C-alpha cells in the first residue's frame, strides 16, 4: 500500500513547482541598465494597461529639463494610477546585471490627491507573483519635479501575492510597474484622482561616483551627460554631489573616477566634448 501525501503537503509541492517552472523555462527578455526619457516618439513600452479611468499620454514639453523635454503623464479620476513595462529592456535577469535600483523623476500637479508611489516587480516569470516597495515615496502635489529612488534590495521589497522567493524573482523579472499604493503594501493599489508626470526612468546598478548615465561604467558617455546638463538646477543624475546644480564640482567627481582630464585648469567648456570623444577608449574604466 502506498502512502498518499496529505493535502497540505500537496499544496506545498505545487507551490514550489510553480515557483521553479519560470526558472527552468527562462524568461523572454534581456534586461539592460538603461534610461527611458521619452525623447523618441511613443512611450517606450510604458502603458496604463487596463486601468479604467486612467489616461496615459506622452507630453512633448515641460519635463524636468524644461521646454522641449518630453515626459509621460498619467491622469486618473477615482481610479488606480499605475504604469507598467513588459518590454525586453525591463524584463529578464536583474541579478546578472547587478541591478540595484530604479530611479525616476516625478511631478504631481496642484489639485491632485496625495500620492504614495511604489515600485512593483512581477515574477518569477508571471504576474501571479508580485513584489512591491515596502515603503512608498510621497509625491507632493505642488507641480515640482523631484528625483526618487526605489531600491531592489531584498529588505526593501515585500511579497504581496503568491508564494515564491527573492532568489527566484531577481533572475526572472516578468514586469516592472510604478503604482500609487498608500498605507500598507498591497497587490492592487488604491483609486485616486491625480495627474502625475514621469520621466527619466532608469534601471541602474548601485551608485558609482561619476556614472551619470547609470550604465555601470565611468566613461565619455557620463561626460556627455554632464555637458548636456551643465548649469541646470533641475533634478539630474549629473548632479553627482547632490548640491542642487550641475557644475564644475560634478565634472571633478567624474574626472577623478574616470582618470581622465579634459582640461588642465578647472572644468572644461561643454565644447570640449568633441575632444574627449576622440580619446574615449583610453579613459574608460568599468566597475
């Protein structure tokens, strides 16, 4: 006579199998450390999905950099506020990338209800498993762009749906979402009436001094990012020392991290970028 496992044992075995299946089968996608700034036409794969009452649009101007800087806008009236991305750049193996955080610029318009934004990760390999930021980021409704960072560390995330592990999630991320979810972390968020601007969504490694484009390397691309933002006081990754402006101090930080010197005295003029590009292979240094 063969002993049959009890119901609890069978449920536990099924849950373990469901967790392992996405790992065995793999996840379509090749996640990359990158930034979505909505400069190309379209929304770079960010969508409001089937959220009734929400309108998701690309605005062509008035992003964090001002006139001519496009951004994504979410508008809701007594509905959930969220946007998600399931494209190849945002799905797949986060562990292999050493992905450590998602950074984003957010602006809530005056008249909006209070917003508490969380990062949501779906996986491994399915929307059946959902992880969300343990602590939300409060976004004041004052029309001001601010930079936010959501950690991907295990202690910064809460499992709110399904039975799985963090170790199974990180190599098999299925979808990434930003969602309004006040109070305790939940699997579905809450309805709100608000208008939210979103820009410069980055999947990034742990911070590296001088790595202004968050690609894990300190090189000429970061000098280009510094040059493009030089003199601005709007939120920018090129503000490496966090003093509220992109200036010579941020160039010095990049220079010391890369080992490159574009000029012998002080910070170079932005026009010096062309000279730097010629010497790029010699100055790159990866983490």
